[in-house]
C-alpha cells in the first residue's frame, strides 16, 4: 500500500535518536533534530515498537 505520507505521525516525544530510522526497511525516516516520515513510507507500522519514547503513531 502506498501512502501519502500523512498517515504515520511523529509526536512531541521524539528526541531524534534515530533508532526508528535504522529499522525502517524502505528508509522512509529522515532524522533532522527529530524524525520526519517521508513519502516513501508504506504505513507498514513496523517502526512503532522500536521507538523507546513512543513517539511514532499510526
Ligand atoms: S511505517 Fe514502515 S515504512 Fe513507514 S516509516 Fe515506519 S517502518 Fe518505515
Ligand atoms: S525512535 Fe522515536 S525518539 Fe527516536 S528518532 Fe524515532 S521517533 Fe524519534
């Protein structure tokens, strides 16, 4: 499923640690101070459990 990049969200808990980016299989997360979900995201939601501060929301 292709996303418009607006389904996955990063909330204010994000500390920009980059852990989620390392786990995204399509490299859809940019880290610029905090995580930014790019249009490459397929909404697979696999990154969600890897965020230590629960900053990723579907
Ligand atoms: S939902 Fe899937 S494709 Fe999107 S950022 Fe997370 S791991 Fe990557
Ligand atoms: S793992 Fe969580 S805190 Fe770290 S960059 Fe990703 S969304 Fe932000």
